């Protein structure tokens, strides 16, 4: 990717815009492909100077700092393995990751709390040899910019490694820890063909434009960042817009989109729920042409309100840390809010039943990827140090996503839930998302998680755990009101039998609700 895409752009169109970066302190930076090429080559020299070689594992905790777009390509140049990580990791998270992945170097941005957590993890993280700070000096840390600036001009070129140091397509380039909604996070490996899988993500789902400006709302610690902030976007010729915000503020966010003339936009449904509450007439969004969403199914109310306020449809997509875009609503397709669309180019996604046969419309089954013709570009290489898990995932005819869904009469795919999250009540299979989607339409519900609780006659009954919007008071009266509201929109067997009001829901560090924790407490 670094040599064949970044350097090729630097050669053919050196001044082509690659990255537009800003932050909450009104700092901004603009990078051409020529500059990204040069700075990532200098960064590769910095890394090798500190002992990083092919196969070494380097953790990047950079939030949305622009140095990420130097460091990631630099690691690719060397053939080292990048492990992007979130700044929300605590000491015990870091210890587990460092030891499990044998991290050799950690590179962090200048956040005192983040750096403190890293330092406290070091005595139990024996593989880590160096700590690097990308901004400012700190005792025990290497000052990245100070050293980078001191490198001689000949370090502007980093020759492509040859012989045994050359990278091959099946070498590992990237490692991600999954969110871990149950048990310890798995270590997902991607090889050097992975960026090719994101051509479909960027060009055919996000509909990015050559010389456009694309933003995906994702911190660099999550796989969604490489879905929307580098690989497919740069291959497709669009620049990446990065707003290094400390927290998501809808008003500031829209001001940035208007000011920098963003053309394409990707965000999870949660972000759209915040955005539609703004007075959108205050912002010049005329540059914005195309919007997409992924991470969970979109509520039709949010979709319709955003369309009403902006005139722009939201196209949904579906994928995993283990993959590129697997299914989506692509240009030219009718939008059905809440549906993930159909198979993405390069993937044969199917829904199969327990007999391994393709499901009929409205029949719930497992979402799988057909591997009969080989592993498609963008699908994981395997799981680190887990041959059994890798074999189970990739050696058969199907890769099982672990998710369930159904087809409608038009062949569109509708997400039901994780296999472990499905509720089985009186012979019915109930999707938590479907019930949550209805409850979230009530103005009192800020967040909710629907789970199954043990019920003697039904097997399981539906329970809703709810965080209330400010201004509402928990009590029997509101519980009755919510059940009545649900009765107006759901079949009777899907109505929550029990409602619990809580201050917050248990979540992973990526923000995903840990329904398993609620189930364990209840059952």
C-alpha cells in the first residue's frame, strides 16, 4: 500500500490532496501525497533506528493525531505489524494486549492519563522495549518529532526492502483486538491484501469522489478508522478529513463539515441521532453529497428526519473487524431503513439455516460468507496464536460471522442480532434490536438493552434495561406507559415483561453494550 499507492500518487500527482486535519484548538494541517510519502519514509527510518524490523509488533494509541497517517504507512514499509488501539484502555487492558500480542513499542499522543496508564502497565509488559510520544517530551519516552526533525535529508527516501525482508501478500500487516462483548478480545490478523477489500467500502458504499473530502467518525484505535480514513479512500482518490476532537459535539462537528466542504460522510446511527436534534438550517451543507452508516441498524425515524432536514439519504452497510464491507445499500439501490442491503462486491454473503441451506424470505438464519472459491480480499488472515480458532473460521465452506439475519421478499438482508443475544420465548426467536428500536422511539428512552430472562413457562421472557432521558423519572407509571407504547408497535410475544431503569448500561471500551453482563446478573 505504501509503495504502490502512496508513493505512486506522489510520483504521478504529487500535489494531490491526501489529508486535511484540524482539532478543537483551531490548529489545521494540509498534506499532499508527496508530503505523506516523504514523512512516512522518514518515519520508517525513525522506527528502524529504534530497532523495529519486519514482523515486530507496534501499538499506536493516537486518537486522531495526524502522525497516524505517517506511522501506519511507515510500519507497512518495514513489514512490521501495526496494532491500533483506543485511548480508553486502562492498565489491565494494556497488560493483556502487550503480553498477548508481544508488543515491542508503544507510540502514544500527549495525554497525561493515557501515558500514566501505559507507564503503570510496563512492569508487567516485558516485551515492550520503547515508549514514544508524538508530541512533547516526557521522562522515559522518546520524543518523536524531535528525532524525526533531526534526521538527515537522505532519510526522505526509504528503499523498498528486498530479499528476506521484503513483504509478501500473505504477511501480517495489521492486528486488531475485537471488542470482547463476551470473554477476552480476540486478535484479528489482516494481511497485505486487506486494503484491496476496502475499495468496495470506499468507492461502492461510501461513494467517495476523486478529489473529494471524506470523513468517517472513528477514532484511530478502531477498525472503523481503516474502513473510512485511509485505505479505500486513498486508493479511490479522495482526501481524508480528520477532526481530532476530544469529544463529539454536534454543533462543532457540523461547523467543521461546512467550513472544510466535506463531500462524503460516514457515522454510526448513534451520531445521526445526535445530529438530527440540531437546527441544520444554521450550517451550509451544500458540499455534502453522500452519507452512510454502519455499526448497528438504523432506526427509520432517524433516517426520515435526516432526509427531511438535509435532502440526503443514508445508505447502510454491514461488516466486522474481521472483514471489509460485507453487505450494503449501494448506489442505485432502493434504500430500506434498517436493512443492511445486499452482498458487497467481492463477497458472497448468504443466510443459511441449521441444515446449511439458504434461508427462505423471513426465515432467520446465520450470516455466512461463501469460501468455496477461496478467501475474498479484506477477510481476516486468521487469529493470532490460535490455530484452532483460525481453522474453525476459515477451513470450511463458510465463514460464520456469528450474526443472524433474514431476507425480505426483495433479497434485502435484515439484521436480527448476535447468535448469543437472540431471545427464545415460547417457541419464538426474538431480535433484541427490533425491540430496542421501538423503545428508542419513545422520548423518555435515551439508551436501552433488551435481553432474555429465565421464565418457567416460556423458557425466556423479554426484559428491557433502560437509561432515561433527562427530565423523566423512573417508576411504575412510566413502565406501564412504555409497555403500552411497545404494544402499539410490536407483536405481543415481543413486549418486554420486565423493565429495569438504570443510570448506565455495561459497555465495552468500544461502546458496544455488553448484554452478556446483564444476562449474567439476571440469570
